[in-house]
């Protein structure tokens, strides 16, 4: 049962991965760091590649790009873990991955929001908090 940390390239993830590593170490479990490449980003990469080279980008290559983001997060936090790259709708893919791998904990990042921001939260973090079967630890950032 791994501890799974979901990372986003739009936020600082070192603290997030470090917290996930603390949980994994405390419970003597594996740490897996997951990044999900959005389908929109995949389509943009696909269009760019076709325009520049006339060739499509394989789904395996896009997963490798996502895995590289996870790998960078592990390296930046200076911890041991496995990098995972997925493609799809982030909240859905993270919850599905955590369920499939029977995660003991799922660690996600959050941002402090105004009252209006809270009313229209709609974020990946909120979706994960509502849909995950395993316990979720939210590490709040600025």
C-alpha cells in the first residue's frame, strides 16, 4: 500500500513530496509521486508536433513527460520514491490510480482561497477530497 503524492507543475511541490515521504517512512511504505498530464496539454503537444515534424506524439511519450515532472519533484525533495506519469483528467486519474494501487494515503496540495474562491473551489484537490477512498492529506500552500 503506497503513499501517493499528486503533484502539479504549476505549484511548488517540494514540501508536498517531503510530507508524503514522512508518511511513507512513518508507516514503512513506498512513496509514489504522480503527475497527470491534462488531455488539453496532450492535444497541444500533438498539434505542435504535427506542425513541426509531421509526426504525432505517442501516448507513451506523453506519459514519459508526465513521469519526468514527477521525477523532478522527487529529486527536488531529495527523497526516495517512484515517479508515475498519467494522462487524462487529473482528479479522476489520481483517484483511479490511488484506488487501483490501494493507497494508504493520498497527499495533495491546496491553496488558501478567499471566501469567493472557496464558494467556486472546483479544483482538483476538492474533487480528490470528495472522491478518494483512501485518507487524503492536504498540504496547504499560499
